[in-house]
C-alpha cells in the first residue's frame, strides 16, 4: 500500500518510538498529525521532519489521559486533517518495578490512565471516521509484556495484556468495515522507557541494557510501516519484535565484555 498523502496520527510522538515512526512515515510521503505532552520537543521533531522530507505536519499538544482534551483536540483539527488514515497508538509508559504488595498506587493509575484509557480515548475519537469511510488502520504499540508476565511487572503487564485484548476485539468489532487493526509488540527498546520507569534514575535505567544490544526505535518504526504497507486484503494482526539477545521478557544473553 502506498503511504503517499496518507494522514497518519501518532501519539507520544515527541521522542523514542513515536518520533521514529514519524520519521519513517514522512520518508514514505505521509502527512503527519503528531501528538504529545511536551510541546517544545514535539515542535522540534516536526521541524526536523519538515526540513528533511518536506512533509506536512500538524502538532497537537495533548495528554491522552485527559478525555475531554482528547475529544476537544480532534474536534478542533483543521479541515483537511480530520480524516485520519492511520492511527499509531504509541503513547504509553511504565512506572516503578515493585511487587504488587509494595506498589505505588499513583504509579498504577498513571499506567492504566495512559496505556489503557488513553489508547481507548484516542481510538474512540478516530475510529468512527475510519468505519464511516470504509478504510483505515489502527496500529497499537504493545509489548512483550502483553504476551508474558515477569516479576514486579504486574500492573504494566496487565495494561499491555489489555492492549492485546483490545487489538483483537477491535479487529472483531470492525470486521467487514475495511478497517485494519494491528499491534507491534517489542521487547527491550532503548528509549526513555526505563528512565521513566525508574523515575529519572539514569544509572538504573542504563543497567537494563548493559551487555546486550536492545532494539532501536527505528527497528520498531520499520515494523509499524511494514504493517501499514501491506496490501488492503492482508493484515498483520500481531507482530512480536525482539532483540536477538532477548528470548523472552526475563531471558536475555548479556556479554561480559
């Protein structure tokens, strides 16, 4: 499928996987609606893409946890930008790594509100238009944590299992409408993910990737674009993408050098 001229909405687009997806879609000729909380970084991503690819971009300062803000943002999109062809639900995070009995409820709520409710709010705002037009593609960024659980990953794993369930359920609900639904579920990716999980502890965050080469955001973006460019009769429902050095959520090979 040719992505030229397609309007692509990416949440969490100010860094990491989101900004890498923006680059990849821009390189393929798409128009971009980029949404994230950090307006300064979002504008910098958009400016760089416009300079490198000449792509049309529209930035939206948005916290997906705020349902009213999500609804208002999409209602206020300018004419010509409202027909979203591809939605990449990328906004998400992990907070903390503690056994359930020691977990911080504030961390739980932030993960549930972002990873699950935020994805629902954005999808609910975009999906009806896709169904009405008889075409569109929702691509959710899931995780290996949606296929497995691991020690102290409790609530984060629960939210990503929910994303996996929603991907499958949305595919059933939209059957026959021409809308495709996919998820790309990576293992370790070196982004701000661990820094956010450990509340800014850079040393602890870096230790997650010590001794191995994790995925890069560009690897995930390439997988997302692969899903988006399949012919209309084909749909990648779920793609699990892992570093070669990682066999499962808690099984990784680390070199000592």
